[in-house]
């Protein structure tokens, strides 16, 4: 353990290295983002992606960590990267001097983020981050308005739906509602009523002279509130990464991998309904999405377990359910003992899915590890596993289980590029 992290390791012990081995993206390196980035650097996060298109301005000096008289007119990401390297020389810093939008977000996804901190000041960008993170199963937190606030002690964690006294949050709540987004959106916000500057017309004219329309009205700022926002956001991020490790440990002992039977009819059919409702693919479920009755699906599933009785459209395979100790259906998986032409090109040996309500809790990692062990025990080595090139969460999951990318192929049937991974037995 590096001596500079010795005090931190007392709290997190052996988990610290696992927490640090993550990629965190900070969007906006201003009064909030600069403090979030530096806090995570001091915690030893190994990879930080910092995004900001602006340069340091003299008006930033009162609140932004990177703003000094000596850094005026320098790119914010350049100054921030230099500070991070001085704090933790081993940190990999990815600088993106750009404005984040629908097109440039693909660059963020290519870095395979484990967490994203929204510290920008543009509502449309915040809304984009919310949508993209939910779409790609990336944990995140959004910073609400830190301007026109005086009391750092009123900065707190909450969800977007429970915010108040925040003009930015109000606009975002309306956008989220119109988009029919029902998930909880974690935020940092201040419960304080916004400060309203008392300026006469001449003072207001002088202070706003030469400003663009979108920069009006003039916002007041200070050093203590934005910095608190940034540190609280970084704290939430670090604690999330820490808790996720603990969840993975916890759930590894609670999944029961079983073969389905008639007693599981109700839970399997409900599982199917949830995927159809969410417009998700039923991976690892055989032809459950195409078969009308559970009895027919179960009969075909049992037939596929015997190479002599498998139906022509199926392959010799084993079907599994993953249940927790409370008998909740967490996920389903299919182990294909034989691959047909399509599966050998695009599908692989293991298909797996997790129920929507149990995602991002460590279950997928536990379940996939169990399936890999079953595959090896069945004589499959190497194991082929695939995923949609845009499914960052699945890619990271496969890589955590030892998957090595072999190829990217185009699947005409689904009009998507598929990434091919192999997992080889190491013992």
C-alpha cells in the first residue's frame, strides 16, 4: 500500500485497492467539479476522466480550485490534470476539452466509466447525463444549483424528486416527468432559499455589460458552497463504490442456482412480463419470449437438456434460475453445451439476464461467476460470451470475470455490432 493512502486504508483495509481500481468521470471542472476531482484524486482513484471546454477566467478565482492568477487563460482540464498528477502520479487522467452532448458522449462510454459525477451548469447536459447513465446502467450523481447560496451547512444528499428551493432542480424535475423517467435520481442540492442580489439599475448594467443573454441574470458565488457540493458528490461516489464491493461479497453467498420446475411458473412468467414491459431482451431464457405458456417452455427446456431429445430450433443446453434466500427470482441463464452456427458467431455459451429491480446490486457478477464454474465443470473451455458493443455494463461484467476481447462482428439479424470474449480456465 502506498504510504500516502495509509490513513485511508485503516478505514477500508483490503477493499481500498478494489475501490481505487475504478474509473470516475467528472463533467465540469468548475467550482463543484474541481473539488470533486481533487477529492477523488486524494482518495487514490486510479482513473479520472475530466471534461470541460473552458479556460480559467479571473472571475473563477473566488471559488474554483484550479483558478489562480498564474492559471488564467489556461484550459481547466490541463490545470486540473497537473494538480491530480502532483497528488497521485499513478492516476490515469483522461482530459476531454469539449462540450458534452449526444455525439461526444460516446467518447465517455469508450472509457468504461464505473461512476459519473455531473458537475456542469447546463440543464440540457444534466438531462443527457441522466438519460445516458440510466440507459447504460452507470451509477451517477447530479449537482444542482450551487450559485446564489450562502450556507454550506444546508448542502445535502437527496433524490431529484425531493428537492426544493432550487431553480435548476425544478426544471429538471419537469423534464424527467415528461420523459416518464421513474427511477430515483441521486443529487446534491442546497435546501437554502436562493440569495437575490440587491442591485440598482446602473450596477446591474455595469456588471452584465458584454454578457451573453444565457448568462443573465448575474449569479452570485462564493468559495464555501460550491466546494461543499463537490466534496459531498465525491463522498457519495466513493461510498457507492465501496458499498458495491460489499454488496458483491454479500450476495455471492445468497444466490441459489437451480433448474426450473412447475413450482416456478408464476415467478418466471412475471419475470417475462417485466422484461417485455421494459422493452428488454430476455437473454438466457431460451425461447421464453416466443412461447405462450410456461408448460410448453418448460417441456422444451427439459428436452434441450438431453442431446437426443432437443428440438431442431434449440441446442443442447441447461437452463438455470438464480434465487435469493427469500425465494425471489433474481435472474435466468442458459448454458449452451453445443453451439449452432448462429451461436458460434454471435451468441456464445452463456446467456444471462437479471430482473430489472435487482440490477446494479452485485447479483450479475455473482451469477455469471457461478455459470462460468458450471460451464468449466461441464467441460467447456474456453467459454465464449458475447454482448452488444453498446452495452457497457455487460462488457465490464464479462471482463471482471476474466473475459478477453477477441473480435467485434456485425450481426445483421439485430443490426448491431457484437463483441466476442473468451474466458479460459486458469487452474
